[in-house]
C-alpha cells in the first residue's frame, strides 16, 4: 500500500477532479460513465457477492459501468472487520466514487511526473497511476511494501484477467486493492486519533476518508476534506437506503 505520508488520493467525482499534490486524469469514476479500465470481465468472475450474510446488499447495478454494486461486498466486509473499521458501507461508497466499481480503473495518469515517488525506469504512466476499485495502489509508491507482486522484469503485476496465472498478485485484484484501501483508511484513523484526540468516531471516519483522498487535509474535528466526504456520503446514503443498512450519524 502507498505510504500515506507522501501519497495523496485522487478521484473524478461527479465530473470534478479532487486533488492534492498532483493532478488527476479523467479516468476513474467519471460521471459520464468512462473509467480507466480497458478490460472488463463479468463481475461474477471477479467479485464475490455470495456472502452468507451481507448487510451491504443493495440489488443495484452501476449505471455507468453495468457492474453489480454488490460484487465486492465480501471483500469489503472481510477487511473492514480485519482492520476494525466501524462502518463497512462507507467503503462501498468510496469504491463508487473512485471507480464506479470498475476493477480495471486507472486514474492519476500524470502521477509519475508529479509524485514524490517518481517513475521507475521503463515504467509506463499507467504502471505508476492510481489503480483499481479503490484507486488505492500506486505501484511507484508501494512496490517495496509487499502489497502486490513484482514481475521478474521489474514491473508491477497489472494483470486484469482473473483466469491468468499472475492474477493473485495483481494491483487490480479486488482482494488486494480493497485490503490496501481499507488498511490505509484504518491507518489514517489511528493517525487522526493521535493528532486530534477529542473527536467523535464518525468525525474520525470522515477525517480518515478525507485523508485517503488528500493527505494533510484534516485540520481539526470539523475541518477536513469536505468536498470528498460529501461525494462519498451521497453514495453512502443511497446504498444504505437500498440495503436497509443502519446509517451512522455523520455530522
């Protein structure tokens, strides 16, 4: 996973590009229905929407991509539990904002030139962009942290075919990508609690997902990246209503 001290998060949200340290391409989550992915497999072949108990289930299909919005609920639930995150539905909303549930989405096309991480020799723009469902893995910033597989040729595993032999280590594999994204938010929460010890849990959630998009944006319990959190909460309310999910009382 990217070191959140140096990597800012990006998303194309409802036609607007939110950014911090560098620009963002019109790739992931475009309101016009375009995403960064060029290869699409049935979500039944990629995600796992057959959890024994799925409180996130909405029965919705994403209009822009035609993907089942429930395809990745099992991964979301698994890693929300693993990293002790209090609200699984917020991650489903983040996935909508970041990629419209297109697991092949790639954003931040100019990340190589503008990131502190730089562009490893011979890597393409896509290889060091923001990748996957949560746009949570930028290979140029996380290739040394064991979150995905480096190929023998020194390039990141960018496999998009779930039937391929190297799919398990791919940056696009939803299990890897969602784990990395939720882990980052969890790490942000720990950091927010250390910096701002008197906030509510709901405030910490919003501060942490705001930091996921733009590192350093949280200034207090009530001053954080509201552009991003507003977009996420719009999707959150929609999905919670469809699933009959009990919403948390976000400020």
